[in-house]
C-alpha cells in the first residue's frame, strides 16, 4: 500500500505541475492577443477573423511546445472556455463596425 500511495502522490504532483506549466504557457502565449485587444486591433470590420487566426496560432504554438505533461489538453480546454466572453465581445464589435461601414458605404 505504501508504494501505491507514493505512486498516486507522484501522479498528483505531476498533474499539478503540468497544469501550472500549461497555465503559465497559455498566459504567456495569449499576452500578444491581450495587447491587441487593449490597442483596439480587433475593433474593426474583419477584426473577429484576425482574432480567430491569432487564437489558432496560439493553439499551434501551445501544441508544439514540448514538456507540457499530461494535463496539457485539459489546461487548453479550460483556457479556451475562459476566453468565450472575450471572443463574443470581439465578434459583437466586428458586427457593429461592419454594419456601420456598410451604412456609410450605402450613403
């Protein structure tokens, strides 16, 4: 039982380290997107497509970074879920600005 208990403790520790490493990696990778949001880069017609492309690049960089451990996909999934409202905001701004641009072009 001692060996088994030690095994599970090691597994738990590995999972915690993996989660923390992945969370820190995702924060680092997403800093460019967050900077672009602050600067209003996506606040234009077509901004949502650019946002999605940047998110895809983030996911690719995440997948190609070695040494993430066994909680990588869980961390990525949680991270992307946490960005849902951000993505919705970018999409809404894009729609409003695209509609306004169409109205101005129609006048």
